[in-house]
């Protein structure tokens, strides 16, 4: 009996729906004692959809939070503030990259001669500028490994503000880099860059190099330097969000730089590549030139990088 009532109700609802589709309005429908309230049905359907949506969100929320937490904490990924910086970066004046087809190359440059280039956006290569550095003869993986292992609090300094960057490797700290097996050290692709700001280590390594003597005498210099070393894979294409201009000395090996203008200048500027050899210094405004690097196969590259302004 109950089944017959449900069946009859469905048929009446079907008739009612056909009548509404053919033009019978709600006022006319109320003249009959009919059993289907379509307004009520619509509300019920909307309520059910909302309920399903809320339950789905509640079910997925823990997984979403888990993924976001892992994304934000993974040091191998681009830090979240980079995305914010890029989104809020002021538009560039494209004059900086117009007609730039190759780097300016200088030899035996004096401070007076370099003065006109000192605050340009680059790219500039000063050839054989660091050939007198002790670093070109003595900097290597084993030296830095020994220095960090013998200095108390050296690894902790990287957690207190000195950044270690992971470029496409499974090594997430400098300690892991220096704990690699010997056979992996010689074949491990990818650069291992880190900020060197531990006072004792910084004091020791600065005995092996000095700020380029042709930079302006009144320039301000960074209190830290960055060390980059490794094989083959270098930095991915990116901008640097730093406060000053960048210089980088090629202590060991060679490096290939690829640079590109910011997107708003693509219509007037072109990207380019250039080759940097051991003993050279590169100058580039990495805040407005996208840049990436790679190292020729089989070569070990080691560089010292800092800022001035």
C-alpha cells in the first residue's frame, strides 16, 4: 500500500510539473489541493547541495592543510615570500635591457675606469680580476668541510638567518652536503649555495679573498658573502630580492650564465648567454635580470658572491 502511494505521488508530481511547463502559474496551482510543493523541493535540493559541499570541505581540509604545511616548510621549493615579492615588484624601465646583446668585457680595469660602469645594470665581466686571490689555489670542498666541522655553532648559523639553498638535489642542509660519501662528492650534480655569516668562519675565509679593489671607495658592502660550489646543475631562472648590486668571483671552474629581461620588457629586450672563466668577476643587477647558471660537464665550480651599493 505504501509503495502504491509513493508511485501515485510521483505520477501526480509529473503531471503537476508538465502543467507548470505548459504555463500554469503558482496561483492557479494553489486552487487545487495538490501534493507537490516545487518551491519546497528547490529549497531542499539547494540545502542538500550546500550540506554535501560543507561535508566535502570538512573531509578535505586536513589533507589541504597537510599539503600546504609541507609545501611551505620544504626548503627545496621557492620560498613563499618570493611569490609575494614578484607579485608586488614595481614595473621596470625597459631602457636597462634595450640593445643589450652581450656582456661588457673589461681587462685590467682601474677604479677610475670602472667608475662609469659601477652602478650600471650589467652584464659586465672583468677578466682575470681575482687571479691574486689565495682562494683560487686553496678553496675546495674539503677545506670548507673541515672549517665547518671544526667550528662550534657553524651549522646552527644557517638556521639563524644564513640561508642554505637547495638547487634540485635531495640535500637540505649544509651538514648533509659535508656528510656525503666521498664517491658521491665527486659525482653529485647541482650547486650548493649558502650564506656565510658565522663570524669566526667569515673572518677566516676572508683571508683568502678581498672585495674587488676597483669598486668605488665610497660604496657600501654586505656584511656576509655567499659561497656556491658544485657540478653541472646551477641556479634555476630567478630574480634576486636583495638591496644592492651583485658581484660574483669565479674561484674555480667555469660557468655559463643565461639571463632574460623581466616579462614587461620582453617586447623590446632579448635574453642572452655568456661564459665566465676562472679568475673572472661578473657584475649584474640580478634584481631586474632573470638569471640561471649551469656548469660544463665534469667541471667543479666554486664562486664567492656578495653585494655593494
